[in-house]
C-alpha cells in the first residue's frame, strides 16, 4: 500500500480545507468525558432492551432448547468479538471504532463496508425500539393515544436533544436510566424464582416432521438455527462501546474493562430472563408475548409486580434507544469526517457534539418507524447489518494479528486469532440464519449495502480526507511496511 493517501478532489463544499487545522477544529469531540464505568454502562444500555422484549419470539422458532443453544453460541460469538474489539480499541482509539479497525486491516472499501453495516444496524435499531416504546405506551393506556407516531416523534426529539447538550450529560443520563432497568430485572428475578417450574420450559409439543425434534428441540435442528437470530438480541449493539474511544479518559485501559464488564453483566441478565420467563409463563405462551416479563408474572399470580414491571420496562427500552442514538452519531461522524459520506455531517457544535450526525439518522429513523411501524421487521433488518459487520470485525482482528504483530497493544485478546477465528465462523452462521428467519429483511439490507458500495465507487473514493484519524492510522501502517 502506498504511504500517501488521496486528497479530496475539489475541496470541501463548505469552504474549509480538508487537510487544514480548521477542518478538524470544527469536527472534534469532547476528550475525557467518560471513564470505564460510564463506558460499561453505555455497553449495557445498548443491549438491555433485548432482555425486556424480542428475544422471546425465538421460543416459537426453536423452543426453549433451541433458544438455549442460540444463547450459548451467540454468547460465545459476542465474547470472541468483544475480546478482539478490546484489543483493537486499545491500539486504534478513534470514533470510527469498527470502521477504523477494518479500514486498517482490510483497506478503504473493507473499512467503508464495515462502517456502513454498523450504521445500518444503529439507524434501524432506534426505529424498532421506538415502535416497541409506542406499543408499551398504548398498552398501558398512557396519554389516551390511539396512534403511536407522536411517541416516536417525542422519543427522537427528546433524546437527540439531550445528546445535543453534551456527551458527558448524555452518558450520565443514560447511566441512570440503565441502572433503573437493571434494578427492574433483579426485582423480576426475585419475584419470579419462587414460581419457577422446569416443566414449563418444555411445554411445546415436538414437531415430528422436523429433523432432530425432541422435547428439548421441538422444531429440530432447523429451529435451533432460526433461533440464532433471536439469540443475537441478548447482545446486539454491545460492539458500539469503542465508538466512544475519542471521548474516553484512557482508551487503552478503559475500553477493554468497559467492553468485558458490560459483556459479563449482559450474560447474567440474559440467562436470568431466558430461564425464568418461560419457566413460569411457559415456553409456548411466552413465544408470542409482546411483553414477556409482565406476562410471565401475571401467569405466576403476581399482577401487582407485573404492573410495576410493565412501567419500569420502559426504562430498558429507553436506555437502549438513548444509547444507540449516541452510537449512530459517532459512526456517521467518523465516516463523514473521513469523506466516505458528505463531510458537512461531521461538523460539531461549540459543545463538541456532532449535530448533523445526530439529526440526519434521527429523522430517517422517525420516518421508518412511522411508515413501517413494525418493530420485529426493523430489528431483523438491523440484525443482518450487525451480523455482516461481525464477520468483518473478527476478520480485521485476525488480519492485524498476522500482518502487524508488532503493533502496540495495551490489551491482547486471550487465544489471539483462534478466539476471533471462532467468532468469525459463528458470525458467518449468524448471517446464514438471518436468511432462514426473514429472507425479505436480509435481502432489503443487502440491497441497501450494495447501494452504499455504489456510492463509494462513484463518489466517496474521490473525496477522502487524507489526515482523518482512521486514514492516518492506515497511512502509518503503509509507511512502516515499506520501511521493512
């Protein structure tokens, strides 16, 4: 690779010099805004809504046994991915995170495709969560609403507004909301454990026509494969923690602790609901529930606690919505700052918040939520984008370990390329599973990504900013390679 990167053709449309100090002065984030505890809270909040709803639909696809297999396999996949991300984020701490890692390992197009896959995931997920929040509000009879679009609008306007105030304030608000959601899960566990009956886990009648069907796998091995998509919901978006690298106190130390700490908490909470919800409400009934935790408590004869959980469950949905807004803004900020997307979207305010990177995806998310109005379909589209990015992120770690063994690493993933090799194989299986569960959603997402690649070939590659952090990392790697 040449040590010299392309300069943007024709300069910036806004009149600033892409290579000059003014360009980056208008595109800088607030340094030192978050320590490892806030970052761990960010990782938990990305995912916590998955414990409250969505995952349980996998019971109708694979039965409880299929969901347990999916939870274990996807838990292993995410653990391998997080170990690789912890290492790469300690070496390459930029707001581009996954895109930045892949940019160094796989080149410009590989980095761009990874960033786009992550961006699709993060733009679609808040839209889906907004739909779930609207459903909660309607089911609780709040505000006398008969249509959910005002709830969608309120969610995007309120939470984007908080992010515009500043990252420190936003992360602290997110941390408080996440703490409430975690407390709700612990309260659920305490109230549910006394009514647990293991027979309820296996109350789905096996489909004798399915290969490998049994009481444990009522829909056979095909059902277990389909359940993988829903197993992803227990961990979806935790890979977004490194997006805060440029705003962390000490990225080399904070990132590994935050990612792995969040993964530990989420594994515990995921296993808690996976065992107790169908264990007291029955796998068959919970497989179609829109609010599984309250419904399980109602089945256990605890209506008062179920009502409390119904209200507090909103905190889990709000926490994930709030934090994924943060994630999409940082991914879009990094891609546009480097010129892969229009540069004006990376401008930051006087409070060092990426204004347009918050507003543009938010507007798209609101429109998608209002028009599609189907949370399950929106999440399935997001899952496909996520699974594609996991393939590329695991591959990036492997390539960097092999090609750049001397790259300074404040943290090294245990097992090295074996660990992320396992993650890579499981990621490929997850991509295949998305086509089994929802081929339409997978096809739509693939088409969107093809359109983004066409945009890169026709426009982006002629407008890249050579001294954007992610490009400079790659340039230094190329220069060092030429000297060897």
